[in-house]
C-alpha cells in the first residue's frame, strides 16, 4: 500500500488572488467554482497534485520548509523576467556565470519558490 499526494496546500491571506497568480505562473486554470472572496481555491495541474490555497488569519513569518521548483519551457532567464512582471520578487540569485544554478523567487504573499534551468538551458551546457 502507498499514499498518493492529492494536493500541495499553501496557506495565504487571500486564497483567490494567490491562486490567480499561480494560475498565471503555471498556465493552468482555477477550479471553475472559485470566485473572488473564496476562502479555499485550487489550481488544477495537468499532472500531479492540485495546488490548494487555504485562507488563514496569520501572516507568513519564516522561510518555507517546503517549496515548489519550476522548470520553465522557455529559458530560465525569460521565465524569471515573466514571473517578476506577474508580481514575484527575487529573493536569492543562485545563478552562476556559466549558466548553472537557479533563482529563488517569492510569490506576492512571500512564499519562496525556485526557477531551475530549462531543458534547453541544460542541453546548451552539455559537453
């Protein structure tokens, strides 16, 4: 017997707005019943668990102990710029001059996530 991961739960102060941000990030839809003011919302990913947003009264206070890592379909640099334009902020830049590394960003509520190299970025570095 095994357990299957149903969703990744993200506590937040505005479930609908944060779900809208992540819907834009992933290009995946919000659940059809989600509306502005919903205390629980979700983004339906084509594979894997749902992203589930749960409105809570307390603010985020420390670094996430678990986070999402994104592998873009475009270059890492293009994706970082796109996400910054959507409202993310750069937390830590771990990109190396040779193209290795990743960028740590935060969503509008301060939840950290990483942007990894794309497959094409990785292929360009292969010998």
